């Protein structure tokens, strides 16, 4: 039976709401549904609800928007590179944000979160520009190779700064990919920017679909390929830089999510991009639930949970040769 797109998106929205509710219920301390209803609607359990709304609720909101950001940025990256194995780390985006974070922790340890967020975005943008400058080519295969080289270099720079200035511990805690300690202040700063970048990307769904074809076809249809790729890389830098500043570098999210989106809604990027946002949000929420509930009261790093899922998926894509 063929399922219409509105039904698919409605199902994704309902599933997101259910998973968000489960993320509120389960963690190091579990709460029943009736407990949440009494707390949110009737003002009961004031002490427990304060802890819930100040600790668990903001990290769940952050998981939704960071998951959506990484899912959409991965989808755009795979489209413009025509590479089913691409994710935001491919063109030095994540590595650039991490390098900027290392510099901030070493030289400006007391910098406010807003400054750290700006630094991560600048690092992500510079990493991308460095890749484009090094490749000096319209050939995406050369850009991908340059991205791998720059990512390795920037990762080494981050490690070197951590060792020299003895900030490795702080850097590891930040980049381990965790949602622990996310505050409402950080959520209010990041969510509007992520939301604006996501909405902005939707204006380019038609052009993104054309970019998955050859450069000759795209040029023949009147696209300015170089200008469009710069704009889309800028969007990727914003989404990835903010994600890194908020919860660290999460591998595989941008790789996995686009494939599920294409499987569900087909090849039209007008549907793929918003579905990637839904799936990314659901995926990161589920990973966070698992990280909190496997070994309570301790948390397993969320990056470990995602890597356990992502690495076999990566091998599957390589083996099957899944294409855009």
C-alpha cells in the first residue's frame, strides 16, 4: 500500500513526540506518565519537577535541534558531494569547529558560551574554506580528498594544543558528544540560529536536487554551481559549528540519517530535507535515552552509542554501494 507524504510526515511528528515523552520519563531516575501529568498540569511534585525542567528538559530540546541540524547538514553534504558516505566531517567542518574549541579552551577559558559558539562557527567555516583553497578544483573527488587531509591536520592541531596547554581533559569532556549539563541559556542561544538555518536550507531544495546530477546538467539548467555550493557549505558550517559548540562532535549522525530519509520519502529533496530533520531529532533522542538508561546512575557517552550503530551501517553502505 502506497503511503502519502502527509501521512509519513504526520507519523514522523507523532513518533518524535512519543520519543520526546519517553526521554522525559526515563533516565538515571525514571518518572511515570501520571507523575509528569501531575507535575506539568497540576503543579505537583515541585522539587522533582524543578530538577526535571532544569536538567532533563533542556537536554531533550537540545537533542531535538542538534539531531535535526546534523541530519540536514549530512543530507546537504551528501548531495553536493554526490557521495553516500559523506557527513559534516568530510570537508573539515567538524574538525575546524573542534580546533576552534581547542584554541578557546587554551587561550580564553573563561569565554562565555555565546563566544564559544561563534568561535566554533568560525572554525567550521575556516576549515571548509581551507579545504576549498587546497583543492582548487570543481572536482568533488579532489575536494573530498582535501577534506580528509585537512580534517586529519586540524585534529592533530586540536590534540597538540590540548597537550601543550594541558587542556586535553576539558577538550575530551566537551567533544565526547554528550548532552550532560546543557542549560536553558545555551538552548535559547542556539535553537533560533539552528531553526533559521534549517528554514533557509528549505529554499534550496530544488537546487540541491539538481546538484546531485552532473555539473554539466546543473550548468545547463542555469545554476551557478560555485556560488550555490558556497552558500550550502556556509549553511553546513553554521549547523555543524553550533552542534559542536553545544554537545561536541558526533560522528555518523550526518551519515546515517539521510539514507533513512531517502528510504522513507524517495529522492525529492523537498521531502528529504524536512524528513532528515525529523529522523535526526528522533535518532539523537533515542541515543540519549539509551546512554542514560543502560548503566544508571552513570551515563555511557552518547558518541559510543552512536558509533556502535553507525560503524556497521557505514560498512553496509560501503558493501552495498548505496547511492544518492
